[in-house]
C-alpha cells in the first residue's frame, strides 16, 4: 500500500495517544519544522526550523501560492495539512465570528463555523481577536471568541464540546476586545482570563483554567494574583521546562508575571512588572524568562521596559531574580522571539529591536512602520514581521545587523491599508498570515508542499517520591437535584508530576445529599445549593465546586436571604445584594464607589432555551441620574432605558446587530413588571417583551416583538442594571414556554 505524506500525517494524528503511527515517523518529525499548532509555534517562542522559505513576494502573485477571502486579525494555526484561522464575517444583522479551515496546499475551504457574538461590549472590528489552538494528536481545533464562547471542533468542523464562559464561570470580556488564545499542554486545554464567578471565585481576578482537551471537563483553576488593573488582557499562557519542572508562564491583569506548575496550577513564583495589565507573551529561554510591557513601571517614571527573570526562584522574586532590564523597550503588545543569543522584539511604534539575550543590550534597531502589534517570527535566517498598516516584512537578521529583503503592502479594495494584527505561521516550507483583506500563503510554487508533522509534545511527566499536591477532578460541576457527579482524587509530587488516582476520604461542605466514595448525589428536595465535595488523602486536602440548580419553573422573592446576601448559585452577582425595604426584602444593585455601574448576573446553565422571565423592577428617583433596568433571556436582553425612555431589545450592546426599540415613558420610584419570552426553534428566534405597572392587570399584547434571522439558541436567564442610583428587583419567575 502506498501512502502520501498527508495521509500518513492524518493516520498518525488519528492515534489519540500518539501510538504506533506517530512513533513510526519520529525521526522525520524531528528533522522538519512541520506543524505550527499554536499562536507562537510549537515551542511558544516564534521560531521555526523550516528552511527554503521565500525571501520576497507580491500581492500580484510572485511567490503567492494562494489567497483566500477572509477578514482576520489573529494568527493562523497549521497542522494535519490544514490551515485554520479565526476572524469576523458579515455586516448589519449578519455580523458574526468565524472559524475556517483551508487545505494548506491549495487554499480550498474545507469547513467553516459562524457563530453569534452576544452579551459583550466588544465591537465588531475586534471580533475574532484570539488565535486558535490546535492539537495534532486529536485533530481538534479550539476557538475562544471575544464574548467567551469556547468551542472545540473535530477534523470536519463539528463541535465536540463548547462552554459559554461568560455564563458558566463569569468570563469578563471587557470592551477593548483583547482576548486570550488557548494552548494545549499534554491532555489539557489551558486558557487564562479575568473572571467574576461565584463563591470563592466571585471577586474579579485573572485566573488560569485547565480543561480536559477531549471532553471540556474542568480540571483545575488557579488564581495566582490580586485584583486586576485591566478587565481584558491578551497575554497567552506559555509552557516550558524550567528549574527541573514543567511550568506555565503568564502575564497577569494585575501587572505581575506568574509561573505555575503545568498540571496543577500551583504558583511557583511571581514577578511584579507593571502597574497595568500585561499583554505581551513571556519568552522562555532555558531557566530564564523575558517579557516586555508599555505601561507604568513600578520604580521609574518611564513607560515600559523589557526584563529578563531568573526562573529558578520561588515566591515573590521581583527584587531578587531580575537578571537585566532595558528601559528603552516600550513593547506592550508584540511578543519577542529569540535565535542564537539575540532577542528580537517589536515595540508599539513598530521599531524592531535586536537585544543581546545575555545582557539586554540593544545591538541594533530598525523601523517597520508606525504601529507595532504583531509579533516577529524567526525562520530560515529571516524574520517575518507585520505592521498594522498593511505591511508584511521579510528581513535577514543576525547579531551584526538587519538587511531588508522585501516589504509589501496589503490594501483594501477601496485603497486604504488592510490592517494586520496577527503574526506569521511557518509550516511545510510555506508562510501563512491573515489580514483584513485575506488569508495568504507564501512559498515557492515550483516546489510541492509536504504536510510533514512536527514533533509531538511529550506526555505529562510521571511523578516520583511522596505526594505533595492533591487535585479533585472535575474541578467544577453543575447538576440538577437528584443528579449525581463522580469525582477522582489525583496526586502530584513536589515538581507537579502526576502520581495517579489516590484513595481518599470524601466529605461535603455546604451541600446536602448522599456521598459514596467520590460519587455525590444531590438531595432531590433541595432545588438550589452550592458547596464543595472534599477529598482528604493523608495530610492533603482538595475540593471540587458544585452548583445544584433545579429545572424550571423557578420563583424567588428573596425573603429567605440575609441582608447583604444573594443566591449562592448565581454568577457575576457580587454587585447585587438583598436589602430590607419596609416589611419585605428585595434584590438591589447600588451605585459603586469604583468601577462600572453597569453589570449583568446569570442565574442558570448556558444551555437553557425557550423560556420566559418575569420580574418586578424599580429605580430610585434622582433629579439628574436615570437608571437602566433589564433582563436577559437566552442570550437576548430587554432593557428599560431611563434616559431615553425606551424599551430596547438587543443581543450585542456595542453593535446592536438585531436591536429594535420602542418608546416607553416610565417613572423612577414606581414599580413595574418586566416580562420577556424567547422562542428559538426553527430558522429564527422570536423575542417578545412587555412592561406594565406592578399590581395592574397584565396587558394581553406584547409591548415589543423582534425577530432574529440568526438565532441565539440558548443562554442563561439574567438581570441587567445600569445603576447610578439604586435599582431594585423582586418577585422573580422563570418558566418554560407554553
């Protein structure tokens, strides 16, 4: 039987754990650059070992193998003979995020998925911000959308699993669009972001989440830092062997750089770099780590710097493990690369710097244009570098200097520059990059492409010695009353290496139900509860978080809660609290001393659909301030607007993709009843809303009806408040549509 190289690659990839097919080609994989499965390449450093790459190209066709129509601002991933990329598509009511996979050889579209953006203030031109992650072992592709939709696709583009992180764990998308890219480490999908969840994860913080890459099951969560300076950052987790252990390195929204053990999330060390959030990736260099930023420094008036950190420390290492610093580098977005003792970095003004890796000394600099966001990639003795205003550069570089080989401009049909925010991906002897006006493949058209895989990542290291860390998996579950969740206790040694499943003593904290071994069955008669399932093994204790949420109908008058409390199962509800008003209790969203006065809470699973939410609402009166009060049903919001005296139905606040509104005069200090229903079956969603003074008969007619031709199929019930004055909620009901 004769195999082509691409067939051999696909055969190898279908062996989930590597298997015989992967071992067969181990020598070939080490000899070639192969796949580019992650944003910064297989080693997280922006370096490829590919050779024979082009020195020049043109948008008119020279060394342009193919171009596909695509609007993107991220970096492609290339594996299994495919190139996959994330971007945006549509206009008006059809605006969506898009994931597409093409044949890496000829650019044929193999599959695409378009999905709605909702419950976020990120604008359309920043949709598709994150780069994809790919796993050559399974063939899966992972996409993190700007609104916190995390999808896992198989080879054919079918969704294997999905999380809507905003509703599930309180993903904070912010308004700037900076979105983290997922990576693969062993059997884990790793993603970091700011979240405002429930329980102990209620306070806002930048956390690192690990999911099982095959099932989406949550494995662990780490909260290494403090309160974030910025609610959206884009520093992507990188992995490396450092100080004798496998570590994750990540720039945090609190201005620190953290090193965590790769399979437990246990913090190893922290280095405080800035007074703002970090957006650039950390560059691992043996037992050192280099990173830059462009915001406020801690100890000087200068903005930005690059530092090199000795990664062998533990604890707080800011004052003890800085190897060198360079205050000339103000690079807050691009991530550095390294080759042969030289670090290459692009600053915010698109100046390319070459620094001596041992000392941080600037060897030379070169201007690429005016705006630097994309990260340089080293391959075949050259740097491939992008500049936001449509420029793609090829430069021969070394310690002695730089020789520009080629610089081409990508333009839009109307003549302006096509924006380029992403970086190059190098694989199979070709160079791929995405722009506002197309996905490009550069290479020598006279040479056939061979989809040679790169080396498969090493499996998770096996542990030695005594157990030092205990982990309960899954780390978090949501079940119904009477439902059962089964947990395992896994142990790790002092270097974060797996020791396997452990025999443990199990107990409950804050939960009612039966516990047999690691199997917890929630009490059938308790509709809502939140707590922990704990495991004890020797002196080690670990816990998983559990929410129990009953199926519909729900009814809540808040009378059973203490003042200052709130339902424990609700997500992002920390700014809402129960207060006593006369002889009754209500839920109040009060003005904040700091932070935003607009917030949304979520009450249930993101998989809920075809239901109706009704609640009584009131805004305090003020001579100059007017509140907005709203509800969320299945991804859509109905907002009672105070200043505009309107009812607005929307899904995407910053773009108003399918939004409609109607005049509705209403008075502060008066209670009203809001009712919203969404039916999402068929080829459209129908959203209906009505408002009437509380205590009066419900009107038969709906106040507003909106149809969405691109329906949002499911979503958690929620409450929305813009509260420059107190906003009150009472008598909440959620029911299945009849």
